[in-house]
C-alpha cells in the first residue's frame, strides 16, 4: 500500500473518531440535562404538596 493511502486513511479515521466523540459527548450532555430537569421537577412537585 502506498504511503499516501495510509496517511489518508489515518486522517479519515481521526475525523470519524472526532465526530463519534462529539456525538457521544452531546448525548451525555443531553442525558445529564434531562436528568437535572427531572430532579428539579420532582423537587418542585414535593414543595407544592401541602
């Protein structure tokens, strides 16, 4: 295999890995945000009950 193909493959792999990492981080942030909203809602409901 030519050197150029190996370099291109490594570059593309890095780009794909970065996209995957970015997607995973976004998903983790979304889940954390939803969890926080859920906890806030539960706390508010508990405060509203007499």
